[in-house]
C-alpha cells in the first residue's frame, strides 16, 4: 500500500481518535487516516472504569497531574475543557452523568457507547481508520513524512503521534511510540514507570490474608528521614498480592518515583483517617473496660480490626484499661502510622497509565507541534503527563488530541 495523505495519526486510542476527528472536522477536504496495530480498536476505553468508561471529571485542573510542569499541562487543558468535553459527547448522543466522587460516566454505564460514538464521529469527519496497521518506522522527507510498516507505506504531510505509553500492553501500547518519537529527534524522560498501579506486599504478610476488604484510609509517602512527601486519602483495597483501590493507585506513582532517588522511602497508612494519633489515644483512654476488638470493630471491619491488633502485639480480647502504656502506644502506631513493607508493583500489565514520556518542553503548547521536528504533533499518554484516577487521563487525551488535531489541519493551509 502506497498513498499520499494530508494527516496521518499514529495510534487510534482515545487521543488518536480525538485528533483524527478534529483534524477531519477542521479541514473537511483533507485526507486524514489513523493507523493502529490492534485488530479491535479502543481496548483501553472499553476496560476503563470497570467497563463503564470514566470519560472525565467534573472539575479538572493541573494539580491532578504529574510529570511535566503544571503550568504547561494547564495551558493544554484550557484549550478543550470539561464543559466542551461534555458538550462534544452530548452532540454524539452520549449523555454523561456525575457520580458522588465527581467522576463523569455515560448514562448507559457502558464504555461501548463511548467507543462507538468516537468511531462514528471519526467516520463522519472523513477520517479513515486503518487497522491492524502497526507503524514500525517514520522517516522525515521533503514536504512531509514516510510512514511505514509490514502493510506497506504512505506519505503524509503531517503526522500526529498518539501511540500511548506502556500501560496495558495487551491493548497495543507497548512503548514502541517512544522509539518513533526518538527517531524523529525527541527525548524521553529518564524514568518511564507504571502509574495508577497496585502495590505488592510480601506474600506472607497478614494483610494479604484479608483480600476483599476495602476501607477509607490515608496513605503517606515519607522519605528515609521520615519527612512526609505527599499524602492521599481514599478507599484502600486489600488484595491477595497486597494493596489496590483508588488511594493506593493515586499514590503509587509518587511512591515509585520517590524510591528512585531514595530507596529508603516508605509508605505509611492511617487506617482511621478521621483520627490523629493523639485523638485516637484519647479515645482509647476514655473507653475504660471495653475490649480492643469491640472498640475497633465500631471503626473497622472486624477481620481487619483483629489482624491489626495482633500485628501490634496485642490480643484483641484484651480490655483497653488493662493495656500497658507501651502496648497502647504500639496499637495507636499500628492504627495511624503503620509502615507498609511494599515489595514492588504489579507492573505495566496492571497499570492504568504510564508516568514519563516526551517532555512538554519539547512541544509548542498552543499546537502540540514538535519543536525539533516541524510537521510532527504529539498528544495523549505518549507525553510526560499522568493524572490521578477519576477521568483525568481521559481528559488529557481529549484536550491534547483536540489541540494536535486542529493545529495539524490548520497548518495544511497556513491558517
């Protein structure tokens, strides 16, 4: 296959589809194609939010993201914000609803409605979706680029890289996009690692025997000197391998990142986020003859309460007024400042997003065009931007994909 196109989008995930849609809408006469190696498009969209697709969040600002500078991220997010996202999907027949957490889901509670709407919008915009057509090389040529793979090659005046990172590699995002970006002059951050990823504990740790229990908790990353680097509060899920749930996923990238520089960095949990150490100790002293298990079972699931007591070296049936001062302090420490002996994480296979990528400093933020390779645009997870759980990463895909798609199309005529 050899042909000429105006805009070639490499990668047809969330950001790539959005870029193709807006390139086609912006320049209706342009020949727009999106190439992807997957047999079935939209794998990440279909599994997101437990199969419901958390399209965005009701309030999105740069503070929910890490990686490149928040100021740079903010500039891109403002170009296509949450109200515009909601309006875009509404026009496609996908109404969104807000849940208590602020997450926005389709009223259908079915990710397929989101994917089908995007695929139809791309078709309506005149963008051709070519798959499975994995791109293996992109070469700069006079007047544009040569994009090639086992399927052949095509020449494109503009190229938009939307290949994703390395998370969920079964979906096709195996990190090869980084090689394509580097071949065109870009650099990749020294660290590329899983984010929004479950963390592992030693297999014989007592918490691994409590799989299925979920509680609100506060997690803190502390450096080797004991200083708090960041804290997050939310649902924490105990699993057979260790820890998962929103709070764990959110803090995982900060913990992993901290350990690169400081191997002694630790993760500490407060199982009772409504209590400080002092408040809990005061509460214990006031209860008198109540047993530890009865006191804690009013605050935590009984199995967890029993396990935490035992980990503190205290029998759950012991009356609180019979505890020695040291035992009481040990219990309070376990409940409010328990170090978690994290052994690692579940890797890119289970990560929802990738931390690291092409720095935004290498892009013109008003267009997402490369500063080192004119005519090349980048968007989505390939960039060094990763957000918290809750629709933030999809919003980055919509915002950056919009900017790249519109700018690439406008550049064809010099508008």
